[in-house]
C-alpha cells in the first residue's frame, strides 16, 4: 500500500494538542496563519506522497555505491532531492537573510515527519544540511555564513556532520583527528571519521563537512575539541568551485537498513578547513546541530511508524484467515488480537507525534519570547521526544511485521524494510540510553523544576477534564502523581542509581505525556475518544512497572557479575 502523508493528523495535533495557535499569535511567527500552515502541510504532503514515497523501495534494493571515489545515489534520488531543494524545504526554518523562509521549527518538524515516512534514506540528507545551516547561523564567522548559507539553503550544496571515530563514539572526548594552523587563517585537518551519513554524493555540487578535530593546544577530553568547515571543493568567496580538497571516501558500510543513505568512512589528509566558532568550543557548537537533529530523528521514528502502520492496516483489511464471532468479511482485521496491535500502533504514533510537535513548539516559543521557561521545556522534552519517537518507530514497525505474519518476514511485501530502516534511529544522535541519562542528569539539574512545571500542567488538565471524562481523568491524574513522586525519588539518588533507572523513567514520562495528549485530543474532538481510551486504559498503566524499575537503583544490576550473565 502506497504511503499517504498524514496531513490531517499533523494539523489536528498542531492546533489542538501541541499549542501551535499560541505560537502563531507571537509577533515572531505571525506569518504562520492557518492558511499558510495549510498550504505548507498540504504541499509537503503532496511531495512526500507523490514524489518521495515511490523512491523508498528503490533505495533499499539499489543501495548508494562508491565508484571511482564518488558516491552514486540510488535511482530517482536525484529527482527527489531536487524536489526538496526546489520546494524550499531544506531552508524552511533558516533565517530569511540567508535565503531561508524563517518558518517555525514546528512546521519543519511536521515536514520531517512526512518526508521520513516517505523515504527515510533521503530525509537524512536534508536533515544534516538543515542542522549544518543552524550551526553556522549560530557560530560561524560572517565570511563563512555569506559563502555557505545561501548554497546550503538552496540545496545546491549539502552538509554532513563528522564526529565519530573508531575509538570515539559516544565518548567524543577520545577523538584524535588533528587540526594544524596553516599560517594563513586556514587549518590542515588530518584523521579518519567513520559512519558519516551522506559523506559524499553525486546529488550536489559540493559536500560541506563540519568536522570535530583537536588543535595542537587543545587539551585532553571534550574541552579541547574545535569545529571546522572542510568542503569537498574549495571555492572562491562567490562560491565558484576550485580545487578538490584532500579528503576522500574510503568505503561505504554494508548495513541493516537505510541502504539509500551512504554511510561513509572518510579520510582527511591535511584537508583545508576553516574554524567555526571559538577554538576548543567545538563540541558546544556541534551541539546546536545535534539538538536540531535530535528532534528530526524523533520524527524519523514517528514517520516510519506511520508508513509501517498504513502498510499493515491495508494488509489486515485484505488478508483472509479464519473467522471470529463478529466476522463479516473473514479478513484478519476482525480478530481481536490484530485489532489490539493496530490500535496500539495508532495510539503510540499519536502520542509520539504529539510529544515531538510539542517539543518543536516549545523551541519556537523560546525563540519567539526569549523565555527561560520555554527553553527549559524544550530542553526537557528533547530527549523524551527522541527516545520515545524512535522506540515507537521500532515497536510499530515490528508489530507491522507481526500483522503480516510470514509475509512480514519475506522482503517482497516491504514490511521488513520499515523495521530495518528505522532501527538505526535509536542508536544515532546519541543512543536512547544516553537520551535517558540526559533526562535524569542534565535535565533534572534544575532540581526538577521544569519537570514539575510540566507535571503541574498535566494535572491541571486532568482536573479540568474530570467533569466530562471522569474515567480517563481519574486514570491520568494518579499516573502524573506517580511521575512526580518518581522524579522526587530520583532526585534524591546518587547519579549512577538515577542512570540505572533512566530508560524506564523516560518511558514512564512518555506514557504520562501520551495519556495527556490523548485526553486533550478526546476533549477537543469526541471522535478521538476511543483511541484516547485505549491509550489511557491499556497503555498508560504500564507506568506503574516502569516507575518501580526506575526507582530500583543500580545495586541490583551490578550484583549480576559478567560471570553471572554468562551462565
Ligand atoms: C547508519 C549510521 C549513520 C551514522 N551517521 C553518523 C554521522 O553522520 N556522523 C557521525 O559523526 N556519526 C554517525 N553515526 C555514528 C553514531 O552516532 C554512533 O554509532 C553512536 O553515537 C554510538 O557510538 P558507537 O557506535 O561508537 O557506540 P558506543 O559508544 O560504543 O556504544 C555502545 C553501547 O554502549 C552504550 N554506552 C556507551 N557509553 C555509555 C555511557 N557513558 N553510559 C551508558 N551507556 C553507554 C551505548 O548506549 C550503546 O548501547 C552513524 C552511525 C550509523 C550506524
């Protein structure tokens, strides 16, 4: 079944759950009128459905390949990328001074959701470029901005991010790539980077690498790392391409999924680079890019989940097998267990999409108002959106295979591709374990203030809903109180005990926020109540087990020695 972009669902969440109307009421985003939002979502939906989705299978079956040192993209990807670039989708959130549209992150995130559902492998390329634009806007010199931003925004050039090295994955403090001053304001960058997404391609005229490297006086660890712009081709100030820089793709990884997205091993041999931001402050600058990318990855999970869900629903409505007491057509969609799976998939997608779009709105509100509270809200929601969105991608894609039965395990149906493709999203941009540690560490470092403020909001909404929906409000309120108590309990624990419970805590937090999103939706539009009821009655109760595990501490984990684990 071909993918159809969920424009209506996204519009509903923006308007009734994520708080977009308040954003559109700010002077900064006043241009985001309902008509404009409609036009943007409808057109992004059309491109996703009609242009990008038909490329998804070709990317899987005909992976990007390395020929004579150049990466040749999968069939049709050139046209797909052109459609994204020409439509202005790459620069939609970039500043208008740099050729962008200056639109809210909430709309860019909604577009990322749809593009990911259509063709994840290609979306990755646009996300990296968008992230690079944001990092340069915040940290680069005027000369670098003037040269690179218009080309990146138009899609003529594209961006990558080069962090990982064989010995430096999660622990970037271990990275060894060097940058030596050339004496003319440029630097000679030398080292090897691995797993670099879209490290090269024949889709654009120039590939611009943001590379983390250490200056000669850069100390050990994360504090001694600087950020450099290292382009494939060196250009003049007008952007006319000149000589080839001394960097190359050594090989492409053979991997589980996203075959259309080339994952490159890159070699830099005294390649010419330009410093971006302050010396030794490169990681902070790169984090601008990574923060943006974390939310984009969140909706990669949501988008692929949507595609897997649509695929499974169509199959379930068609496949005849057995009968039930309620049988009308004899198709498997009539079986209670298949209904359970489909309803769970739809409820999780709605919850994960709502959390991601709420996070995007919080980022925009922080931009529009400068308020520290909105900034703290966005920071709190980012790891939850990333981890829960991508876990949802994997779980929904796995249920999609289950609904297909044996045909799900057979590649020709396409159900397996969703799971293979989405599996990476829980790993890159900081593994989901690291997201959870960020939540219980840095994001509770304010004494839990931002978390408690959000819990207060959930409780006020539950109180207000009691008169109309006492059964649902009566479930949500105690769940949110359990979240409050668990947050207080974690705050009293040493850090490693918090880390031991971080993943179940994050998931429990997402359960409460998901219940809140569904209740809000049900109140706004009663036709949404059956799904809200499913979320709150069947899925929200998991919070009890999750919070119990979150509070257990680390001792029990370390009590199991590696020898015990081997037994
Ligand atoms: C397809 C693909 C595309 C990628 N694209 C890019 C890219 O474009 N640019 C780029 O720079 N990188 C990229 N990466 C790299 C990716 O970001 C890393 O794989 C990721 O950060 C994890 O690092 P690692 O693989 O070294 O795993 P490790 O860091 O070795 O982690 C292994 C396991 O240990 C856990 N772990 C590690 N440290 C801790 C800790 N302190 N506390 C608790 N648990 C911990 C992790 O959560 C994980 O479960 C990509 C990777 C892949 C596979």
